[in-house]
């Protein structure tokens, strides 16, 4: 899938649930280059801890990589 197709999938809550399961903490989910295939795209998931997350998901019969990055912190208001 190309970047625009993946971006369209991110607009669907089912995609978030497929990747996140029952997780309710802070996260950011987007589309980016696949580090294992620089000419391809995948999802980029930023969460506080990178352990225990899927490294790929299957949507519409296609295996899509999930690049998990730890250390994510939610933004705190200035006030």
C-alpha cells in the first residue's frame, strides 16, 4: 500500500483498535517509511514503552509493518 492508502486507513477507528488492542494510554500513530524496506511505507506507532506491540498487521489481505518507537510522552499544557 502506498502512503495515501495507509493514511486513509488511519482515519478508521478499527485500524487503531487492531494495532492498539485494549490500550488506553498516550500514543501517536502515523504513516512513515518502513525501516526494513526504505522504498515501502508502514505505520509508525509512538508509545511510552516499545515492548509488547505488534510489528505488523494484516489489513485487506496485506501485511503492513508497524515501526514501534518508545519514549512517547503526551504534551503538557503550558498553564
